[in-house]
């Protein structure tokens, strides 16, 4: 499927297996989310443009590269997306962080924005939206709607685990947004959990289950 990248790597496969285990406790879960996000970052940023800069080594001047344009922005969807920041920021220390909070209205079942705090001048920035689970896709679609209202043009979505329902919903609403997954699971169950999945990522990250 166009614009869907399932990142295949032995390290990612084995860490996703560890994270799925129900006996994996909070500290390890958090570390794994961070490590998998770091490993994914390599692929998510593969097509960022670079530009040449002149530098001086201890030996002589030479041409090097830096990432073109304004600093990249990470936008975790609260709250589980927070767990993915550190692993990516370790590799891209200049990245800024915006936050988007979305809840599901009990009556309409529609996602509603409750927080949006973004860096200034978002228009020309590359943005990576972070959410460990791409389940129904409702929160991700809403977060991307919000970013587009701020005129952001270059958006990527990074999730650890997705399912066909979420991918389809996202593509339907935002076909221009590339989705990066560490694993594509079978389906959503009747309670909205990804199967086999890893349970509630927010609860497992923050020890609230
Ligand atoms: N959110 C989660 O944290 N887990 C799921 O399986 C689905 C949505």
C-alpha cells in the first residue's frame, strides 16, 4: 500500500515481541518504546533533505551536510505518544516538541481536541506525529486535521503497532501522510484493542493499569 512503511528489522522484531509480553513491567516497557522509536527513526527520516555546509576538520576544510530547513517537530498524541519522544530526540537533539491532546466524546464518539501547543512557525517544518498504537485511527486523523489547520504540509505518522482498520481510515482522510509502523497486526477487537497488540500502551507506559 502506498505511503505505508512497515519497518522490517531483526532488532525491531525482537523488541516488539518483548513489549507485547504481558509480564513486561513498566520500566522495561518504557525503555522498549524508546528503543523501538529510535530504531524506527532511521527509516522515518530517510527522505529528509540535506544541504551542504563547509566545515573544518583538524586536518583541512571539507564539505559536510546538515538537515535542510527549520528544526523538525515531534508531536506526541497524549498521553501514550509521550513515550516515543526520547528515543527520537536522542538522534535528533534539535527537534522541537508540540503536544496534541484528544479525547473521545461519549455521546458522539468523535475525537475532540483538549490541548494543542505547538512551536511557532509550523508551516515549513517536517512534523512527525507519535502514537504507539494506530487502532481506529480517530485520534491520529484528528491530530493531523489540527496540524493541517496550522498549515503544516509535511507530516509523517509513526506508530509502533497498527492494524488494517486504522491504516485504511488514515489513508482515507489523509492520503498524503506517510505511515510508519514497527508491526502490522491482525485486527481491532470489539473493545477497540489491537489484536494481538500489547494492551493499553498508555497504561503500560505510566503504570496506571
Ligand atoms: N490503544 C491502545 O493503547 N491499545 C490498543 O490496543 C488500542 C488503542
